[in-house]
């Protein structure tokens, strides 16, 4: 993914108002008032790279309070590309807000390549931004199996988790890409060729 999760939401009493709508200009004060007062053994939030870039005070504030960082990336950027395009086509960005009625599309290889490069650069920039903080890197594909390791990293006991969301695409890459064979051939000699295992 393109960001970090700082901390881990657990047993919170509600979601705080987003920083941009809170009326606060100081990130550290926002954390004190809107995040640290939530109930739970740990509280946290998703933090994408663009938010760090728009609000440069975020990282110093997280370091001041000794936040722990869970870095989440995708192993297969083709899956990320397919998910993004299907969400755009269906205007369904979360499983609780709609499903993918259109299940496939013809991809533009140049667009996919631009995205792969963009996401690689963003992942590297995110890792660099949180350098020096306590950080654990897990992949999207291994989130479920990594949960015990994440909880241990955060100093939390092993616990069951439940999510209101479910995976939106359960069919194969070849079924999602109408021109899968052409795309696989285009990328076969690149560092992304392995993404096209059907």
C-alpha cells in the first residue's frame, strides 16, 4: 500500500475527527486531543504518503510520542492496479459501499507500468520518511498470517479480529484482465513479469 498505519486501532470508543477538519494546525496537539484520549490498549490510524507530504509536521510529532509504525505494501503491484481500476470503473472503493458489478477490463500496459513505477517510488519514500522510528513491514497479502507478529510488535496480547470488509475481487488476474495474455507478453522481459502468474 502507499502508506503506513501508525499504531493499531483496538477497542476504540469512536473515530476522531480527521486532522484536516479538526480546526487544529499543530499535529502534536491534534494527537493529544483527538487520538490519545481514545479508549483502548492501542490506538492508531492509516497515514498515506500524500498526507505526510501535505503536513510535514506529522512525522516529527509521531517521533515525539514514540509511535510505532506498521508499513504495509503489496507484493504484487498488478493486483493493486487491478483493484484500483475495478474500483474506478465500478465507483466502489470499499466492500461495504458497493460491489464490483463490472468484473473485467482491458488494461493499458503503459498506464500499468507508470503505476508500478509510481507505487515503487512511493513505497520507498514512505519507508524513508519513517526511518529511525520503530517499524514493522508486512505485506497486504500476508496481513492475516502476520497478525500475531504485528500484535507482539505493538505489545498487545493475541486476539481475534473482525472486519466489516471483505475482499472485493475473488477471481483470477486472467479473468480480471481481458487482455491478460498481451499484458503478460508486454511485461515478460521486465522486473514486473512475475506479477502475471495467472
